[in-house]
């Protein structure tokens, strides 16, 4: 099962990718998570990525394509994956096509999650992440059982630096300029489906499972 989740920042890609990964036992590949891990580890990649992330800009294509190439070269990612946050530019989409062709892989589903701008801002500014395991919460829409503490591992929750309102607006602008044009590119892809992402997390998940089962992508669905 090879799935691409598309959509603006805050649409719910990471949340849905985690649910799918858990249900289907397929890895969740997120360029945002990879960059945050590099920042935390203090690597050169992390230092470079942070400069762009902090201001809501995209990390340059050469860097981003490089980390995806490395990730897809791993055996454990070649049996299936849920890709979230990549591609974000036409160059990245072209590079992904090339990488998939090299691996003889075809995407089973390209799911584009639609959520309007005002709701994106509510979702992003309320997002909270576990410092220890990366689990994703929302202060109002998906709160943890104990305030500020991860349900899964007991870790402390924090707000991403780039999830504050001024940077969020910039990120949505960057999405509209650089990433939205990819809808045109992928709508020609036979497996492209648009999905209303405004419902609750469980309803959106059920809608994704329905799309995937109509495509018979996985035995566990
Ligand atoms: P979101 O939750 O807004 O979808 P991500 O966690 O996917 O955000 O990404 C956070 C930041 O990491 C982006 O604002 C950007 O700076 C960088 N980033 C992530 N993926 C990419 C990508 N494919 N190309 C360029 N930059 C990226
Ligand atoms: P993305 O990866 O697309 O940037 P996330 O999955 O991180 O988006 O979701 C952004 C925020 O919105 C998170 O705090 C998440 O808990 C919350 N969220 C995700 N899906 C929904 C939904 N369907 N309804 C309400 N809140 C949601
Ligand atoms: Zn945790």
C-alpha cells in the first residue's frame, strides 16, 4: 500500500497518517518530522532546515529531495508507505515520480484533504506535540487525557515554534503559491481523490478507509 496524503498545513495529514500507519502496519514518512528530528539532533541538516522552518519557508528542493531519496532507499520503506508533507513543489513531484519509477512502485491512492483557511489557523495554533514520541494532539479538538501530558508515553507536550499565528499565515501563503499547483498535476493521476477534511478526526479516518477499500489497497482494511 503506497499512499500519498496531500493538503495544506493543518489539514490533518499527520494525524491521519499516524492512524493509518497504526492500523495497517505501514511506515509513516513525513519530511516535517524528519526535519524536526534533525533539528533536535543538532545535525548540519537540522541547522540548515531550521533557518527555513522558523520563517515558514520551504527547505530547498535539493535538500528535501535528498532526504526522501535516502528514506525510500531503505528496505523497510519499500513494502509500502504513507507519505505526508512531500512533495510540496513541482520539482519535488517530478523527483518523486523518478524515485517511484526506479523502485517500480505505483501510488495506490493520492488523497487530497481539503480544509478552509480559517479552520486551518484554528487547527495549527491549537496543535500540541509530544516531545518524546511525536504524537499529535489539539488543545480543543483532540486534547490529551491529562493536561500537557502525552496519553501514549507520558511525555511532555509542546507547541511547535512555527505553529504561532504569524508564521502560520506565511506557511499557508507558501502552500497556496508553491504546493497548491500540484493539485493540477495530481488530478491527472488516476488515483487522485479529493476529501472533505472539515469533519472530526474519526469521520475523516473512516472516509479515508472507505477510499482505500474501494481501491483494495490492503488486506487489513
Ligand atoms: P505542516 O504540519 O504545516 O504540514 P510539516 O511538519 O510538514 O508542516 O513541515 C514543517 C516545515 O518543514 C515546513 O514549513 C517546511 O519549512 C519544512 N518542510 C517539510 N516538508 C517539506 C518539503 N517537502 N519541502 C520543503 N520544506 C518542507
Ligand atoms: P498536518 O499534518 O496536515 O499539518 P495535523 O495532522 O498535524 O495536520 O493536524 C493539525 C492539528 O489539527 C492537530 O492539532 C490535530 O490534532 C488537529 N486535527 C487533525 N485533524 C482534525 C480534525 N479532523 N478535526 C479537528 N482537529 C483536527
Ligand atoms: Zn508521547
